C-alpha cells in the first residue's frame, strides 16, 4: 500500500514539473503572431439579380388544318414554310361533286319557289270563286293548305342550298389567320377524310409566347407582376436563346393557368414577347430570367470572404483591437465574384478577404498585401475556420 502511494506521488510530481516547464516555454515564446490579412469594406450598391426558369417558346396562334369534306387533293397553292396571309387558299379538294350538289340544290329551290307561286295563284282564284259562291269551301281550304306546304318546302330547299354551299366552300381550305405554314402532310392526289386527315399546321409568329412553371408559393409574386404590366424598356423578364444570346425584346405576362397541377404543386405561366425578326420558333427551348423582387440597394462583399462551417456561412470582420471576429451571415444571390449579404453585417464593416486559412475567431490580424496573406496561408489549426 505504501509503495502504491509512493508511486502516485512521484507521478504527480513529474506531471507538475512538466506543466511548469510547458508554461515557462509558452511565456518564453510569447503570444501567437498576428495573421497578415487583406480587408475590404462592405459596400451598399445596386444588386440586380434574376431567378432562372427553363422555358419553351410556343405559338400563341397555332392551328392544325384538317379537311371537313372527303375527296382527293387537286391543288396546293402555297410554298412550304412561307408566311401566308389570312384568307389565302391553301388546298383544294376535288370540287366537282360539291359544285354539282350545289347546282342541284339551287335547282330544287327554284322548283319549290315555282310551286309556291302556282299554289298562291290557285288560292287567289278559289277565294274569288268562293266570294261568288261558285266553289265549295273545302276546295278553298285545300288550296290554302297546299300554299302553306309549298312555303314550308321553300325553307327546306333554302337549307339544302346552304348546306351544299358550305360543302363547296369547305372544299377550298384557306388560311384562318396570317402565319407561317409548315411542311404539307399530304400531296397532290392524296385522299382525305373529314376531320381525321391532318393536312398541315399554321402558326402565328408575332407575338410569341414563352411557357414556364413556378411553384405555388411563388404564385402571388407573378400575380403582382401581371397586374403591374410592362413598358417598352422593362427588364423584368429576360430571355436567353439556346445559343446563349440574350433576346432583346421585353416580355409581359399573358396568362397564368387556371389551377395548380396536382402532385407537383406547380402553375404554368405564359409570357408574351414581340417577335419582329422571327427569332423565336414554336417549340424552341430557352431560359427565362425573372427579376428577383429583393433586387435593389444591398450590401455586397467579395465572394471569397465567405467561410462555410457546418452548413452555415460566416465572414471575419476586423474589430477595433486588431482582432477579427466571426459573424454569421445570410447570403443572397451571387453576382459573379461578389455576393449579396442579406443579414449579418452592415455597410462599412471591414471583412477579411485574404489570409482566411490561418485565421481563428478573435485572432490577431495585421493588414498586409495579398502576397503576404497568401504566403502565410497553410493548413488550418485544430478548430480553425475552413473556407
């Protein structure tokens, strides 16, 4: 038992001697040297940034041309891919039988009109004879019935003429509006059926729509944009074409879909753009940039000043005592080599942009050139900040 106590006492004595030696070494070494850093003042500037959405260009006016009568294609009056004006004839379906049917209906109408005229003459004659008591009343009644029946037949004949005329008109297919017509799906001599045979598609090109979807949580934002409208120099909507070039026409919200898509929680929105140079094509993919409503006068610092730790963001801010302290910040969008700071620092704060690798919270700093700061960079000590 005495030997054990003696051993513990010796160990304690050795530990005390070692501790005293370490403290003496630290005193001899002095405080850790200041870290050379570069400071940049946080500034308030115009921070304009956009939210990006995948989008698709669509023709606002887009119609599939189909025949409403049966027959064979006998004429094609356009060149594929050209712009056709409203009312221009595009296709002719064999019109001979429809012209014959129309002429037959006209002949039937004329015959019925002649019957009415004859029935009226007979009725007038019998009514005069009835005044002289020279004919039976039943004969007059029959004449009146024949006249009324003939008049009704005129209405039937007129309806037949209208139907035949409609079929004849349908045999000549015309452009419903001014637009660009596509490649024909039928050729001369092709047989077409009413309602089922696709002949071609015609699309309006100016203006064009751009469709994209947003989450239902953003719906109020776009409702506000729709109420505000747009001006000729409005930059709320920017469109980037597939080759990366920016489209130079302003856009405005044309329509917001009636409801939210179940399962995805999204709403489709259509923005209208003028298309004078026909750069936008139906079905073209694009990227639509929408001005973020937080754009404005914001605090901006260099992006390299931000340190991420455990999913949170910090910057080092120089204090009055030549020390740097960590500040937790809320980031806004990145603007090239700058970053918007929504919360955490104020204008004029001196943030560290160089020398972060060796810096601790509350560590001593000295202002140096970027070369000195980079030269002093090394592996971070335990518990140090990591960029």
